[in-house]
DNA sequence: CGAAAATTTGACATGACTCAACTGGAGTGG
DNA sequence: CCACTCCAGTTGAGTCATGTCAAATTTTCG
């Protein structure tokens, strides 16, 4: 149940038996169905979510009432609204299952207690965030320098299997253009 | 010289005298002149840079040969190419002083040694990254939902003093539109 | 003071959006 | 298991936000 996470942690630090037990006692396992929300806009985000299996996304509802996907997560990624989590502010984000998924959640207060007991885990989370923030810098870089069509082809070439897993309208909003436009790119009509 | 950073760290964790000494022995102090680079595209980013005084930015050179600012940092912010730093890949970014600045740099290998000696600092860096990543999520969110004009007014209202400190062409590229367009927004001609 | 850099302005061009209509496929209930 | 619905995807026409380019003007700084 928690093995994927333990494996992921083991890539960065090693925990002994008692540390692992403390960790496991803190985690919550959750099965979520496709379209089910882990976080709803208007709530405070109290958790970080590790995707053990499946696929989830962050999105907001924009002024026109459309869903705007800002982030995808698949196996071995952490998703959260880190600003809301960090300072307890109300979130504008939804976190939603794109597929039926298995989630490992950690609650903020429990996480703090755990980190006090097992300080090594600070390192794990630091390294995970360092990598995620680096990826976010690249993401912004590509949003800035590529045209809509280039972004599609780049994404498609980089994650060919993933493109198959998600509906086009989610991908279009993630790549920051309209679903109609994605349809035209695919048809070669642009 | 290092006081700003010590104050910043003290907001998150407390260090005793010997820990502080180990930290100070690891840091490098740097004065950089306006336009001087801390990192040059094509290099590997071996440092994280804390801005003690002044203002710096990350930028890349795009296909058309124009500078594209992807991030600003002022007092009490850390700048780096975190992906290059994390996995030793070659960076596409420049990190450059926008004003004459005072920088505290920490080198990756030395940082690892320090973190082994003073594990508490893992927590400091984790919290800094958590906040930075949260800010990055908001940034992406606004890039997605606001028009060019809205982005300008929002930025201006959020950081009125800061707008005065930086040239318009840098702000335009940061907000992802052309300098001419920024000029027209300011003139009310749009 | 002079040269180089930054900003402004206007004319024109275009990438991507909107809207509306149509098509196709997946899920559901009778 | 068929028929119906509904949601996702497609297509085309028209529009608009923002870009490009070039020239004029202002500011900065050595």
C-alpha cells in the first residue's frame, strides 16, 4: 500500500525500522475515483498528496467559468497547493483525480510532528521540492519561448504515453490554448 | 555582511553559536555590479544565491535573440537554476544583477557537507523552497488567467515600489509581452 | 556633451480565440 | 442490447489581442 512511497524515499535517504514505523503511522491512504476531488477551491489545503498510482491534476476555474489545468501529477509525484499549505490561506485550486487513483496523503500538523521525530525526512522533502521547483522553472521557460503549436509537439514528444492518458481539453488548458486549437494542430490545419 | 541571511534563517529555525560558525565558513560573499552575471548559459549551476541587497534576475535568450526574464529576486530571496543545480545538467539560464548587489553564495558540494554537519538547515531550505514553489504555482496561475493588461496592472498594484526599480523592457518580458505593448498600456492607448 | 540604450508611437500583420454547428463515441437505463 | 443522451472532439468563419517593424524621441551614463 505504501511501498511506492517508501521506494521513492529510499532514492534520497535511508530510514531504519523505527523511523519507517513513525512515518507509516502518519500517512493516510486514499482511493479516489476519476473526477473525485482531493481539494476543493475555497478550502485550505492541509495535505500534501503523493500519487502511488494513477493521475491527478491541479486546476482552477477562470473568469469565464472554464477549468484551467495548471499541473498534472502521475506516479511518484507530490501534488498540493503549496502556498495554501505553507501559510494556511484559502486555496483557489482544485486537486482532482484524472483516473481512478491511489493516493498517500500527509496532513500538515502530523507532518510537523513526524519531521520533529524523524528530521532526516526534512532532507527528503527538500530534495523533492528542489526538483519540483526546477521543473517549474523549466515549465515557465517553455511557456515563454514556445508558440502554442511548439508547446504541443514538445509535450507530445516528451511524454508520448502520457498524452494518451488524458483528455485533450485538459491538455489544451495545461498548454494554455483552446481545445479547438489543439484539434486543429492535430489535424494539421494550422 | 552575512547578517541579512542569518536574520532570514532565524525566521525559520534557530542555530547555536557553533552551528552558525559552520554555516559562515561555508558561505561566500560577492559584490556584483549591475549587468554582471552570476551564472552564464552553457554553464552548470553550482550555487544557490541569496540576495542580501539589490536585485537580480534569471533570463534566457530566446530563438529571436531576445532576453526573456523568467524570474526576479530581491532582498531575502534565493535564486538559482534549481534543475541544473539538482542534477548537474547544463543551464540555459543567465543569472544577472539588475542593480549593484550583495550576494551570498553557497556552493553545492560545500552545501552538502554543511547539511551533514547541521541537519537543521535542511528544514530551512525545505521551507524556503516550499514557499518559492507555492509562489511559482500562483505565478503560473496568473499567467494562465489574466490578459497582458491585467498582468501589468496586477503586478503594478502588488509591487508598486518594485516597478520603479527595474527597466520596462525587463518587466515586459517577465510579464510575457513586448516592450512596445507595455508602453501602450502605460499610455492608456490600449 | 555625445553616444548608446530605452521608450514611445503608428501602421500593419497574425496567431490564437470565440462562437456555433456538426460528428462521433461512451456510458446508462429501460 | 438497443436507443438515447451527453460529453468530447472537429470544423469553419469571423474577430481581436498582441506582435512586428521602423522611425522618432527621451533618458542614461561614461
